[in-house]
C-alpha cells in the first residue's frame, strides 16, 4: 500500500493538471495535482469501528460508557499507527501532532469526535476523526512537509453538549462538571474516566492565536446534498441551540377511581405541550426546528394517572432573536397548559450554544480544494451542532459536509457511502495544504 | 388486649340492643349487638407494614419484587399469629382457614391483596387483607363459632392484572404466564418465586359452588364517600377494563439537521394520540375514564427525533358497549394520526376484564351490617378493578368501601383514617356473621 501510494503521488506531481476552479486564497504559483488520501484504508477503519458499541438497537458509544472507552482505545491505536504519538489533555480530548517545518507557525487543527448518541450510527463523528488521522498519515507517508504543524484532535463527549471542545475554549464551569451525562456519570467523573484531570482543565484551554485555523469533516445528517445530487457541502455556519428540561407536575392518582374532571394529569399536560411546541415552530416561516426527544414519566404505570413528566425540548436556529422568541413562547405555552390542566410547568435551560459563522477564508480553501478534486459542492448552514462551533470562538473555522444517505442520522440506519467518505477526506487534505500556503 | 376484647364481647352479648336498620336476609330472631374487631391491633399492623417497601417516592411492593416477598412474609406472620395456619396455593395465593361447625358448608371467603403499584400507598390492598385476618382472629378470640368455615385469602399480584384471583377462577392461559410483570420477571417466574407452582395451577381453581360467597373490604380510591360525608360504600359492581399497549413507529433522525416537514416523529404522534384519547372520552356524557399512564420513548435522547414510542391506555366503564365503542374510536384515531404524521400505530390488548356485578343478597348483608353498627352508607360502583371482579364469576360477591382522604390512591399520599379502617373491618365481620346465618 505504501509503495502504491508513493507512486500515485509521484505521478500526481508529474501531471500537474489545471485546476478546475480558481483557488480563492492559495497562490496559483504553487498549484499542482491534488493529493489524495488512502480512501480504502480510511473506510476499512470505519468498517472495523462499526463493531465497537454496536447493539441490536444501534451504535451506543455514549460518552464515558464502556463502549466509548473501547472506541477511544481503537482511535488511540490509529493515532499510533499513523505515527502521531497521542496525548490526552486535561479535558479528555485526544491530540496527535505532525510537526511542521516552521517553528513559528501555530498548528492547523483538524478533527471531530468518536462518541455517539444513544442508538445512533457509525458515521457521525468517526468520519471526521478518522479522516483527520488519515490526512496526517497521508502527509507523512507522502513526505509532504508543511510549514505549520498539523494537530489532529478527537474531542471528548461531543454528543452530550460539545463538552471536550467547550473545555478547550475555557467555557466549562464547575456547575457544568457536576451535570449527569447519559451514561449516568457526572461530566467530572467522565473526564477522569477517559484520562483527563479536571483540576488541570486550564491547561487544556486554547486561546485566540493558539491555532492557525480549525477544520472539521462531518456527515451532513440532513438530506440537502443527496437531494441536490452534490458531493460536498461547504458549511457557512452552525445554528444556535437551546435545550430545555421541562418538568410537568400534576398529581398521581388511580386511573379507574378518579373521574376525568378531577384529574391533574401530568401526561396529558406534557402531551398537549409537545403538540403545542410543534405547532408553534411550524406556524411561522423559516428553518427553525424544535424537538421533544425525551420523556420520563413518573410512576409510568398503566393504571396510575402520571404525577410527573420530565421532557426535553431541543430548539435551534441561525438567528438568536428567533431562539429568544420561541423560548418566551414555549414558557407561555407551559403556563397556559398548566393553568388549563391543574399542573405546573418548570423550565430549566441545560445546554446553550450561540450560532457560529465559518471563516470566509477557510470556506474559500475548502471550496477550492473541492474544485481542484472535481467535486460538486454548495454552501449551506449546519442544522446540527458540532465541536467546530466552539472552536469558531478562538480560531478561523470551516466545516466540510459529505452526503448522508436518505438524510438519516442519529439512527442505526445512518450511512455515508465509502466514496463520499474518501472525497470528504481528500477535500480536508487539500484544504489543509491550502491553509498551509497562506 | 385479649382479656379486654373478651369483656367487650361479653358486654355486647348481654346488651342485645335493637338493630338500627332491618337486615335484609338474616332472620331477626338471631339479631344481637354487633361484634367489633380490635381496631387498634389492625391499625398497628398497617402502621408497621408502612415500612415494608417504602422508598423516597412511595410504597414499592410491586408483585414478585424483594419488597413484595417481604410484604408476604409479614402477612404470613399475621396469619400464624391469628391461628390461621397459612398455606400457599399453586398460584401463590395465601389461604388460612377458620373451621366452621358444619362440615357440609362451603367456606365464606374474605380477603384482598398486599402487592402495590409503583410509587403507591400503604392502604390499597393491605386494609382488606389485614382486616380479613383480623375478622377471623376476632371470631376465634371471641369464641364465635360459625357454621361455615371462613377462608382468609391474600391474592398474589393484584396490581399486575388480578393474576392470583384469575388463576383461582381458571382464567389464566399459558400465554398470560409468559407476560413480563413490572418487576421484570415473567408471571411464570413470579409465581414460582412467591411459592406457587404453575405445573399445578389447576389445583388452585375454585369452581361455582366451591365458595359460599366472597367479600372484600377495600379503600374507595376515589373521593365520593368523603365528599358525601359517608362512612361506608356498598359496591354495586366493578367497571370493566381494557388495557392497550400502543406502539407508535416513526423514524429516528437528527433533531437539528432534519427540517420540520421531513420528520416522522413518533413522540409528536404519541402526544397527539394522548390528547385525542382524552378528548374522545370526555366528549360524551358518562363515567367512562381513559388514562395514558406509561410512555417509553426510543431512543429517549434530547437531540434525536424519537423513532418509537410505546404507550399504554387504560379504558374503563360499567357498560361493555361503551368499552367496545371507545376501542374502535382509539384505533381509528391511531390510524388518522399515523397517516397525518408519517407514523404507524399498532394496538395490542394486554389486559381485559368484564364489568362484574355484586350479588344483591351479599349487598344486603353488608348494608345491614353497616346499619347495625350505626355507620352511614351508600351504594356505588367501583371505578377501580379488584380481585372481587374475578370471584364474581364463581360466587356471590360483595365489596365494602371505606373513604380515601382526598380521593387519593396509587400515590404516596394515599391515606384512610384509622377509624375508617376499623369501621370497614367491623362491617366485614358482621357481614360474615350475617352470611353465616342464611
């Protein structure tokens, strides 16, 4: 494989074909045939990784679980095989460096995450993480020495609210550390479990100027690219997000002996609220979304009127004003439904992220990289949250999307075609090279 | 205590006051001052029993759990102390006999259950079970020898669908035995655990004529008696019940990247259904009730559109035609909501019971007993299901209700005043004596 790759690169160097689209930033003088990653190797890693945390209901590598630890061990091996001596920072993020030739340059940071949601798929996170490792490995194998160091990063606990990357920009509070993750462990316990050290969290913080730029490859998780028949999405920005935990308190009573007009049914109130939230966000034009994803009922027994229901709302939009508007509207709906059903609604905001814009120059490098590879592309927003939204606070940020089959994600049926995974990694590789040239 | 009770009874025998209301069945010639149980002793048992299965969220003696086993051990001790050598039948029901003087007479059967719902109270079941033990103990201590044997019974797993009493009337199928109870064990495993033997279930079956009559004291679990300021409810019948498990299947997808108009949200569909069920049963006059008591969401994660929701509906009414009508209506609502939300609804009937009427003669004995004790009373239906509804299929049945404070039941706040517990047991005692005289 090594020899073939070397020959391939040599041939590419010799060919020097014309670029199919102009690079927006890299000087044309250095233009040459685009490098390519070893797509078969990259897809082989993903195929093997599919066995880690696989359950009958999907991939379950939720942060700090046994399967997450197994996934991280698998990933650490890939770092080592790539010659990237990995280190784990105080937040549990995994870093590996490919040294550059110019010691004055700050690193180009690339990566993603390997933890999953409950009952999720194998592509959300691993595609970008493994592609970043493959990009560094390709640069090393092809003896392409960049001026900048390339830092590959795998963020810890992305799905629980971009915890690892929030730590990396210094945005985690002691109260955040005490929150309980899906695994049942607190963030504090979880970070220790994956090899971090919350007492030294400040050492994990990256400040403005510490990083040349941050780029992340990710599956789209929606169906726009597939519908448009395009290969690459150039992300313009990531929507802002607000999570609510809504506790509806009624009164538990006998389901047979309590007349309908004497009930304080927390389930009925919660159901009315879930319907009203959906009606509210769909009643006005726009791309805003709201989801009631969790519902925990107490006592959750067939013949008892529920006394309490905890439900979550996930609200997203690119416009902070819209998020504020719907927050107010949901709280008002809770008060109205509570008054009508003899229940009370308590709202708690658990996770929050501001909309984040991609850097125009980084978008340009990504676009030019895709163009040089002959890949069709479009600019688009990201409806999903990503570690990149945190990094955007301290560095120029860009993201590359590859198509999700059927627009399906956070599901066992999540799938991205191997050729699209390879294309995405190729775009990342050449965008890193473009970034190095500035 | 024993001596005082003896003196009290002797005095009662000497007084022979006039009855305050005519007995409907017992010959007036045998009328005498009503006996009374030892109410302090009975309430003392209940107070001690409150510690068994008590958790921060309520009483949790769900059938076949560790706490249920502890509750049954406590109850077996009460049988032994009362001189009722207990035996456990093949269905796990506990029986103890007070012998009668006439060997040709079939037993008068009295009892209830000691298992609880999840997060329930201490009175639903134990009041009637312990009162039955106390009635037998009082008859023995007071040397009142009845012609009929008195069998005290504590049915197993009432809250999981009157399982023990269904076994006792031969209405449990092998498929029923494979169902999983709230404890996580199958009924089959649970019966073995509590000392039964499913291979010998036929030995536990009572047939028409095997029992002279069945009487059960129970808390009302509603607020009618308290509101009317009455002491005793004479139950006319028990509503029929139908339980559904409804599985709503949509498609799990990313809560951020999936536009609102491209979702197949099982939670939204389930919420619309819960609201529609409530609207349906409250849209026509009558005492019918329907409750969505359980909801289990998959994957139940904040940032994933739920792919599947399992919910339960508990439907009850005295009229079988109404139950059939609402069954059809709920299934139609499921089809309509499914079509509108891109989801499918699958209905499974898990538990079913026909409405059961109390026997007029037994009602008469209970009414006369209450009257002889000077206790105010009314006839009323039972909205809750009880083991008595099963026994009604093979024997004349009657039930005695005592007030539930605030109409609250299946809740940690379930409470019945000690004097009402004692009154209920007194009514049961004298109804047994009346039944013996026929």
